[in-house]
C-alpha cells in the first residue's frame, strides 16, 4: 500500500473547489478568536461535518459563502482558511 494514498489530502475550505463537497478534517481553533470559534461551533461546524464552498471571494480576499448542512453562511476568508477539508470523491 502506498503511504500517499492512505493519507487523505486536505485543503483549506477557502481553497476548496466551488460546488464540490468535502468533509471537515480539522479546525485550527487556536488561529481563531473566541467569538469566531464559538460561532463555528454554534453553526455545528466540527470534524466530520460535510461542507461545500459555494462562492469564493476571488482575488480581493473578502468573505466566502459555504453550505453547512442545509444552511448557507458567509465566513471571513481567514476563518475559512482555518477549516481543513478533505474533498469527497
């Protein structure tokens, strides 16, 4: 077995291909402020949750729109960057 195929690759939610779902692999909680982390937890965003990037912010670095379950939410780019996602096949 090839080690590279055994470890799923992850990418930041902000860099996920739009409209391609993924599963949250990890969240870098330490890079977020307490209110940002609390908001993500209130939205139900944690390891194992399916997410989908709907629209990125392009080159300007503004917020991104993503789907968490049945909700569509806007996240600041640095918050979306702290969420590491494994793309679904």
